[in-house]
C-alpha cells in the first residue's frame, strides 16, 4: 500500500465518522418539540441526503478493503511433498 492510499483510507474513514456523527446529532435535533413542520421536513431531507452520502462512502470503503491483498504473508501454494520409503 503506498502513502497516498493510506492517506485516502484515512480521509475515507474520517468522512464516514463525520457523516455518522452528523446523522446522530440530526436525530437528536429531530426529537426537539420546538421544531416547526417545515424545519422537520428540511431536516429529514438533509438526513436522507446524508444517508445516501454515507452509503456511497461505505461502499467505497468496502471496495477498497476487498481490493487489498491479504496482509498475512501466507500463500496457499501447492506444497512440495516427498515420499519417504
């Protein structure tokens, strides 16, 4: 993994955490009884957009993880066997 890949992964992880935190706070704000119907509708629309953005970020992270080679260092090649008499 090259240095830009590590940076991209950190940025992707930070974006996911930020979107999750925003949604958490939006749910708390949605519970506020002083919100008007218009404000609730606007907040729900923003939450839908944020949810879609989060889904895209999570799919990108999933693709990145699947594309990475196994870091275990073990390969499953055909072993060299000998017949002992």
